[in-house]
């Protein structure tokens, strides 16, 4: 986008908004995917704290974490949402709004004197707009041109992506999608301008996306281009006292994240900020100091189980891949609707990708450290260089502190959530009970993901723990260290009381020992749709592992349908 330095695409409406508003240069989604990020936007709390960190999940959260529209409705505002919800929380999404549908609009409020909070979700830049069928439909409806306005040969490809024709074509088409989105922004602002002058003069406008980019190694990934979002805020002249940055047209260097959005809009409206919100207001009266660190999360995406966490501090970004035995490129099957993703995978599969791009498809350890000032594309991992040892240690400590302070629920395997919820109202509450033993589970996860050979004895001992979550992290540690002498540990895991730990035994057999046929039979034997105690999350994991081991796609689709997955 032009206000962020890319002049390849004209966005006249957003450019005008930025010229009379504030552009936040360092705004970040705490999670690089829509539903998980939206849970944070809605509550002002990181999804890892709430237990909403896994994509496409609907787990309950404590009632004290109210969605921010609740406070606006209590203050007399008419609250509308048009119309995407996808909040990843067990609730009726539409119920928190006065109006939630495609035609929801501030002009539908009871009277011109009624204050309003209106959210418009513009989905023209969603990743699905680069799927073949959607491209065709958008062209048929004249939303985007039949031939991209930017020639694919002229577009710049990020340094972490191969210069493939399909990727260049996707980028060129995406510029057209951005232009279409900008036109819709103009229509919404035009609707506002038709309101009485006192309404226009008292209306603050926020523009932002719910996560970063949609190309490979962007969406779902914790790198800059997966988490950085555009954020433009227009504050009218009458309300300039709420702008602590002074002039309009400012580009602010202040770092903000999605935990800050709800506190900020409440603060602007003069509504008390609930103490359980983790974020800090960056506009309005009594603005807090800028936060020093940004905590980022990435967990399960649809059918693929991942677990990465990151911390940003200044120009440093540290990403920790807790599943170091897996490649660092986070993907879900859904993304392969894009031609660029398919070409990228084909290039790796047939060996035609240059090493620097094939790199992302292979396990690369647990630790990734980047200097975003000198390396904005984040292609140079500094974690294993001796000259950055002190910085790496500091960033590890910062991440550990952030995870513990937020009581990150990602260290409790999702496979156990349904079992937990039979006895506890929320996983959030369980993690604060003595039954959980959270601190010990966290230390097990941290040790397992450190990938330090000196921890081998400790990791083997984890498999004997009385806590099933520590046993789980023991199995992850065995995978991360690629240990082959694991007969004793496999014997224990095979007889584990939890089916997900038995499943981890077969993952070790496949990854560490290379006995994939045996592992496939093992996964299939554990999959039990007649067993009411087997969770959907466990079945999803078993099915995805069977798919990765080569089971026919039609059979996988049948199993997914039986499991209630799409």
C-alpha cells in the first residue's frame, strides 16, 4: 500500500484517509490468521491466554472476558457488524451485536441521535481471492480486471519466495484486489459523509486488516509479513484532543498489537477499560507508555498441528518452533487453493527449487533470530551464530516471560481439551488449578523445544511422568532430538493411558526410525469413531498423519467428513 512505501498500487480512498489521519507503521496481529486474531481483537486478550489459539475451534472462555461491543451497548451505542464474525469462541457470534448481517449499517440505528459503533468486514483481500474459482468470479463481476493492471513481470517478489510465474501472477492479481477493497472503503466513507455534520465531526474511523499478508510464508507464519498489519486512524478536528500524536498525516513509530485495539476504542469513547484486558490504549486521554515487547502466537491451523511462539523487541524478532522436527514453513491444505502455493510445493517436491527456498520446507531447528532493520525479509537466521549469543539469550528470556505471564495454554495439548472441559468450565480455569501443574508442564515444553542434547536424560525421564502433558512433551523432545535409541520410551508411550500419547509413539516410529508403514498401521489402529472418549482433535491429528504418510486423498476426505471436519 502506498502509505507503507509500495507505490505499485493506487489506493486513493485509503491514501486520503492516511493524509488526514494517523498511520501506524508498527502495528501487529498477535496471531497470523483471522479467527485467532479476531478473538484477541474482540476481548483485548491474547488468544493463548483465552484458549482460543487453535484455528477453527470453539472452546468456552470465562464470562469475565466480555466482547468489547458489550460495553458499547451498555453505554447506549447501536452496534453493527457487516458481517464476518469467526471469533473462535464458544458463543453465538451474532448475539453480541444489535445487527449482524451483510446489510448491517450505522444508518439503521434507531435515531440520528443514537451513537454507533459500526464494523465493516471487507473480504475482497482474503486469501481465497487468489483461488482460481474466486478469481474467475471476481472478473466476471468486474470486481477486478481480466488482465492484471500490474504486469506479473513487473511486480517485486519478497526475498523469501522463489521467482515463480505463479507467485508473480498471484501478486499482480492481489494488487487488483487491494484496489477493489479501496473502492469499498470509499463507499463506506461516502455513506458516512451523507450523515449530519455533527455526526461526521464526531466519528472516528479505524482501518486495519486482521492479520498480515496472504502469500506463502505470510499468513499463518510468525514472520513480519505474516503479522504486520496496516493501521490507519482518522480522528476529526473536533476530537483532536484525543490524538496524543499531534498533527494529522503523522506516521507513528509506536508499536501496537491487537490486544491494544479494544482498550483504545473504549478509551476514545470514555468507557472504562476492564482490568482483565491485557492491551494498553494508544489513543485518547491518559495514553499508556509504549510496550517494549510484542508477543506472537501460532498453533493448530485447520488440520495441521503446529506450535510456534515469537517475541519482538525493537528490531529483534525471535521465533521458537516448539516442534523443531517439523519444517518452519506453516501451511494448511486450504492455502493450496492459490496457484503460487501449489507451484512452490511442486518446486520443492521435484527438486527444482534453489536451496534458499527449499530451506523452508525442511526442519531447521527450534530457534530463529532476525534483525528486521538490516534483514526486513527475515532470510538470515542469526540464532546459530556465535556473535549473537547474548541477544538470543535475552530474547529467549523475554519470550519465556511473556508466555508465563499470559499463562499460555498452548503448552496443554489440545487433544486433552474435551476431557478437561468435562470437569472444568474452561481450559483457562483448569490451567490455574492445582490439578494442571502448569509451571511443570511449561518447563517440560520449554526443555523439549530447546533442542539441547544436554537435556536428553531429562527428556527421557519426562516419558515416565505421572502427568500426561509432561509425557506428551517428553515425546516431542525425543522427536526434536531425533533420538533413535528409544525402545524403552516407545514401550512406555505405547501403553500410555492417553491415546494422543500413543499416537506420538507412532510419530516417533515414522520420523526417528523411518518405519513409516508400521506408523501408518499404528495411526489407523488408534482411529476409533465408535470411542466416545476419543476427541475430535485426536482424530484430526491421526487423519492428518495418515494423509502425510500417503493415504489416498478420497479416503482422507471420507475420514475427515466422519470426524465432522471440512
